[in-house]
C-alpha cells in the first residue's frame, strides 16, 4: 500500500510516497521506517542522538525521538520476546513476481570497488 508521509515540523517538512506492508497483530510500533524511507527523504540518522535529519526546500528537517518512550517500548519488546503470546500474520500479500525491490542501493552501488589505474606486476626476487 502506497501512502504519502510528511516528515519534520513546519516549515522544514518533506513529503514522500512510501510503501507500507500491513500486518494484523498486537505490535508495539505504528510503523517502522527503514532504508527505503531514509533514501526517499535523503536522510541521515544518528542512533546515539535518536534523531534523523534530512534536507528540505526551506532548510534542514529534523525528526527527534522521545527517550522515555524509547525505553518503555524497548522494555515491552524484550518482555514480548520472552513471552511470545502475540501472533502476527500478514493481511496483504503480493506475488513475488510483482513485489517492488526495497533495497535502496542502485546497480552502480553494487558493482564494488575498482582500481583507479591499471595494476603493474613487479617480480620480487
């Protein structure tokens, strides 16, 4: 399912179209933003500072997390994994042939590194 998502606070906001996978279950998160979202926003994240920054037409947009909420959620996740009572099942599925590739790296990023110039072999005696 594709939906528009607006990130940041006025006037430094950016709106992008994102793909969402809908699941039915008792999850602790409203949504999970991954690499495709960060690429679409041209964002940089800092786990240590719990902030995401991204360029906008009127400056730098910022998304901050709430440290208290993060600790509570982490605590609940740890408890949930030790007591797996919640069942999660996918509601909407797409055949593998129609699925969009969610890897944000392009073909040029996957080619790897190459020498800057031709290598010359030097015999060692």
